[in-house]
C-alpha cells in the first residue's frame, strides 16, 4: 500500500501498533497516544521479557510482530526496539503500508539509515524520526531568527550537549554494532539541531575521548569536541557524557552574528537574543523568553519495564512531535524529521568518529 492509498483509507480514529518497547521513550510516546481521542493502540510486540510488564502498566494488548504488520486496520507503527532492529522493523512496516514513527537514531549508523531512506522512496512511505526536542518553541524561534537574518551574518556558532543520569554507562548506550556510545545515542540530538539550522558542513575535525583511569568498559566516551567547517562559518560543538544536571539545562546553542547574538535551549525551553537594532524591524537590546521556569522533570524514575534508564516524565515534546507526525499523515505534508535527516546525522557522526581516530585530522564530508 502506498502512502497515498494509506491516506485515503484513514478514518476518524487512527490505529497504532508498537514494534519494540525496550527504548525508555516508549512509555512516554504511548501516553501521548493515549491522551488523544482520535487514536487507538491495538497492541505491542517485542521478544523482550519486558513486554509483559510494559503492556500491563500501559494497559495494552500483547500482539505478535506478524499480527501488527499484517493488520490492514493499523495505520501507524511506532518502533522502539534496540538499535540493531530499528531499521529492519521500520522497513517491514513501510512495506506493509504503515506510517512509521521510529525512535532516533533510527539504527546503528549510516548503513541502517541509508536502508530506511531507500525504503521510504521505494514505498512512497512516511517516516518521522524521534528527534522530539526539535519541537521546542525556542528552537523554532532560533530557526526563524537565522532564516530571516535578524542577527545579521552568522560567522560562528558554539553548542554544548551532555548525557545525564549516568546513562552513559548503561547497556543502552553501548549496543553491539552502534557507531558510538552516549555521543552517538544522545549527542545525535545536538547534531539534529546543527543540521536543522545550518545544514551539512563541508568537513569536520574532532576529538572523542575516553580518559584512562576514569571509567571502565561500561562506557564508550567521556567527552568530545569538534569543529564543523562551513564555507561561511564555523560551528564548534562539545559533549560530556557525565552531565550532572537532570534535564537538558546545559544544552546551549549560541549563534554569533554581525548584528546580534542568539542563544537557545530546549528544556527548559528558553532563548536570549541581543540585537544591534540596525536591521529593519529590530530594536537594540536584549530579549529573553522562557516557556516555563519549572518544567515537569524529563526523566523521572526507573520502572519494572524500564529497569536500566528512567522513563520520561515530561509529556510536552511527545505531544508536539505527535501533532507534527499526524499532520504529515493526515494532510500529506512532508515529514518534519524525515529519514534523510537521520541519515545525514549518521553521516556527520561517522565523519566525527573518523576524524577522532586520526587524531583530529580534517575529514571531508
């Protein structure tokens, strides 16, 4: 079934099936679905022993993968498996005419994301990749500011991200075959923002470091720094695997322009903007905006069905993400976070790891 045929078959209430439930974002997205009157979750499938407690807690029916894929009434499939299964499950669902929301990074690396891109094209399908922090109002405000050149010509960008709650030492961050650890699994959010705002760099220089004597084999990277080289700007990024803050308070991106500076964060969603006032429609001085000062905590607690990493407590990003996904599905709009974006993020991360392997030498993309 093509995407157009699937759109024509849509009824008022969409039906959803889950393939894979072991990712810690699974419960948050299920709760987002359950908050909607126009959604019915048909069931969930996984070969993990966590499936039973997950379905009990979420009040879901246990189904097999084949039952979900072969059910013609299921319009949407959510993929929340381990990374080594993400691409296969996404492609199987696309071939059955399902629209797919797949958790980032949508596989183990470049080969997996390339396969998904090809499957979307072959099946005229819809895939949205779960870069949910993209939907913070502060990120949209920064994109508008950059697109409209409200701070003039941007010549330099600095960005920081980190992995908190000691998740860097969990098995989730060191799956066999993954391109990297926390820098890959969590840091990919940062590079989604970089590509969203500035596009793909022409080359990179990177250092991705594991310090001797600090941690054992339970973690893959401790800290990283990189320069992304563009024809008209440089973007300097850094990442720490052991962030002490519980949300993403330290995740700051700042763009330095010839007529202003803008800094933004995703959670709590906020930005700070300085403008010289020399650009039409702007005033000299500072503008600050905060969505809220005390958001509901992002990661809350470990559960019987999420025993290694705390499940997600803050619902707002999953609600916004789901709105975007359903808008694409129901109205035929392009995916807001398409498979091509996930693939480009994988390509960029692979280049960063390659540069780090050769002591920070430049790698052309």
